[in-house]
C-alpha cells in the first residue's frame, strides 16, 4: 500500500468515524442543544476529511474540485442551519429569542460587571 | 468493491440512530436528526460517486447539500412559528 493509499484510508476513516460518532451522539444525548453540538462536526469536519481523501486520490481533477465544492457548501450551510435550529428550539421553549431576566442576572456577576 | 464503496456502506449505518430519533424524539429533535441524515446522505453520495468513478455523480451530492439546507430552513421556520 502506498503512502497515498494510507493517507486516503486515514482521511476516510476519520470522516466516516466523525459522522458515525455524531449520529450516535444525537441518539444518546437527550437535550436538543446538546444534540446540536453533535450536528456541528458532522457538517464541518467530515466533509473536509472526505474531500481531502478525494483530493489525495484524484488531485485537482473534476472530481477533486467538485468534492471541495461540496465540502465548502456543507461548511457554510451547516453551521447556519445549526444556529437556525437552535434559535427555533429556544423560541419554542421560551416564546422569544431574547435573554431571560435570570440569564441577564447571571451574566452580571461581580466577576463580569454590567457595562456602565 | 473498493475502499470508497466500503466507506459508503459503513456510513449508511448512521441512518439507524437518525431514524430512531426521528421516530421517538420531540419535533425539534426530529428536525436535528433529519438534518444529520441529510448530511450523511450527501457524504454517501460523494463516496459513491468516487467509488464508481463517475465525476458527474458529484453533482447529486452538491444539489442535495443545497436542497437539504433550504429544506431545513423551511422546517426550522415552520417549527418556530406554528407547530
């Protein structure tokens, strides 16, 4: 097995492993916000690893460029969708997105005084 | 069967936890699982395109990535306002 083949295998293993870990995390963790923490790496780390494996195998051919394009699209849209989902979860929970009074009070501790 | 197709097959196992959450979770948790399943499907299409050595198939992964984002935003807005 060549060094290139080993690199491809390692990147593929990393990408697939991250996604499977995140899927199991979504299943195991009960809280919605914690689930969203697992949704993040699957849309950023895994596409980069798999696109890197394609680049190692194909260099910057048509396939390589398209794989990078998919990784870029996933990297841009994934965090935006995760944020939108978290925002929707909070609005469903509290009726609005703004901070609650007790959350504001927790932020203005002596170690973190309010702005004057 | 090359390493790409093996990786795609293994990756499909990730749909099981997503399906379980989609069946049993609260509505917003089902949406999170649906988004994760969309991400997983994009990666599977990417690996299949490389495994079958068909560069035009990469377009499927790209289109699914864009459409799952748009669909996810629609579901988010729907859950945020009405359900």
